[in-house]
């Protein structure tokens, strides 16, 4: 395991100090209209995670000290659930999901959820 960089140590320290928080989340919602190839979208998101080690890094503690553990690409099970939602509830649902708190010791720092508003309209968060 590798020691944390200064930026990672700061993020870990603040997480320990504040407790679970969505402070550093950077949510992005993208509305997709028309036919959607869900398998291709899932593979594209997975490809980004595989290419970028930072998106595969968790910070478990070893003897009370945080360490980087870069998860192997072939061991990842990156889920992208599809959640039906009606337009009137979409904003509140997105807000709730964007407030997700990550467990830096074991959870990848990226989530992808596909909300199905209609057969030809989706929102990727």
C-alpha cells in the first residue's frame, strides 16, 4: 500500500474530523434524449474508471494510518442502476442522491445512476 498524497491526506483528515459528509461531492446531471444504448453508456463510464487510478483508489487504515489502495480494474464491479422516476420527482431525487456520503476507506469515489424519466428520456447522475 502507498502513503497518501498531501491532497488525499487532507481529504481523509477532514472526513475523519467532520464525519460522513457530501461536502466534496461534485454532482453532475446530464439529460439524455432519444434512444439510449444503456450497455454502451455503462461501458463508457467503466472505461473512464479503469483509465483513471484516482477513481479506483480507496483509503483504508493500516495500523491507524491511512494508505492508498488502488483497486485493480479487473476486480471492479461498477454498478449503474437504472431507476424509474417521474419528472415531478426528478429534482428532489437527484438532490438526495447527490448528497450521498462516500466511505473513503472502501467505496470508489464515483457513482453513476441512470434515471429513466421516459422510454426515450434519461438523466445520468
